[in-house]
């Protein structure tokens, strides 16, 4: 059993923004710095894009009435690995306690949209 959770302006594509699985897990697809109310990509430096992309993770968590405390795994995709420290500075504001922070990985990857600097994906446990 799965429950689809989408943003109002999600483009028609063969993926969903988030899926809750069997009432146990929430899987959130990669989130760039997009305003999901309008579907508009919001360009900016790595700090801005990291902030907005993580806010998108929080947005989809809130749709299931959960918080970052429920996140057990984060995937981080950077266009330029040299942006790691800047991204991490913002990321640590969202997950300030290393004792309770989720498992994570970081990869450098090219994005089809060359303006994208970072995307995040998440897996959270549902209550």
C-alpha cells in the first residue's frame, strides 16, 4: 500500500514528489530549490539553493505531520563537490545535533538544468 504526496504544481512526469509506504516510511524524491506552489526553480548561490531545497524536504515531511526528527537517511547531490563546505554549513542548521542526525551520503553529479547546484532526497519514518 502506498500513498502519493505531490506538490500543487508538480510537472507531469513519471515520478512523484513523495510516497508513504505501508504507513512506515516516507520517501521524498530529490528536491532542488523549487517553489512547489508555482513550480518555479529559484536560482541563487549554493547557500540559497541549499536552504530552499531543505525547506522543500520539510514541506513534504509536514504533509505527513512529521519533522526532520523523523528523517533516517538523506541523499545529497552536488553539481560541484567544492560546494560541500558551504552546503554543509546550511545543512547543519537543519540537523544541528550530530548525535541524532540521519545517515547521509553526498555525490557529485551533473544536472540537466545547469543552474541547479544541489538537490536532497530523504527517507523518514512515519509514526
